[in-house]
C-alpha cells in the first residue's frame, strides 16, 4: 500500500505486480516532464519523458500518463522487479527554464 | 564513453573551510547543471553553465557559493566558509546544446558528491 508520513511516501508491491507512482505538479504552464529513478547513493537516472502536447507515452515496461486538467503525472511500471526498488522523482519544466523536482516516492519491491 | 564524472564522491570539511566540487561532463557536452539534494528531498536547481558563461544562477545562494565552467577542465562548484547547513549531496548533469525548446537537457547525471560539514 501507500503511506505518507514524515519520510518519503512509500509504495510497497510484490514482484510481478504493476506499480503506479503518482505526482502532482504545481505549475500549469509546465510543458515538459521527466521521471527519474534514484537508487541509494547514486545520481538520478532518466527513465522517460513527455511533452505537454501528449497525454501518454510508453517505454520499455514503463508508461507515463499526463493529465494537464488536474496537473497530475503518473508512472506505471509493468511486472515490477526487485531491481526497480528505488526512489522515483517527477520533474517539470516551463519553456526554457530549468527543472523543478518533486519530493519523490520510494518504491519497495518484495520477492 | 564515460558518463558524467563527479569528484570527490565524499567530502568532509570543518566549518569555515572551503569545499570544491568537480564535474566533468560527458564527452561532447558543453552545458552543465548543478543541483543540491537534502536527505529525503528532491533535487533543487542551483546553477546552469556553458563553457566560460553562467546562463542561470537563480538557485545559487547569494553568498559563499560560486560556480565556473572554464574552456578547459571540469566545472567547479565552490563553497566558501562552509556551515553545517551546506551538508548535502551535490549533483551535476550535462547536456550538449540542443537548441531552444530542447528536451532531454538533464538526461545524464553524475553520481554526486556528498558533502559533510563537521
């Protein structure tokens, strides 16, 4: 399940399940979005991006959905594996400005 | 083709000392971004540079922090007279110049430098 507390929101799933990580962004003028994966002690790793003129984009085992009406972004991971355990960040950008990162969600995958 | 290289990976400084963090971009990349990350938080933008030019430093604290990206050599983030609140992980990302409206500009991040001020 999902929990929010003093620490990062955490999503716990079983191996093989599909995972959905959500992100509410703040700037209605943002036109570009990225999902990053960050493993402990490492830098952010680019997963997938989407422009605001799209509402869905698929990659290998991952899908990003964008709902501009409610300023919501989600990352779906199919057949989640233990190696997917990490913190996932969404990031948004307006025009030529730099990225604004969200706070992150920790994904825990148990075998 | 090496990725974005940051060094040192870990840096310990006493209060009042100077910290120098280095970032070597990927080969062929002319733009560097520096971000700071506090524990269990997202990355906060600090500064965006191209070689010999600061493009956007709106995220840099007004005092004690400076950044450069010389024509030759790595980009340097310099923190003078460090305080405990400077303890954080500092990441850089690099990109080639892709033109206006480019995407994937921060697709490649380094492993970060973890600064601890004691």
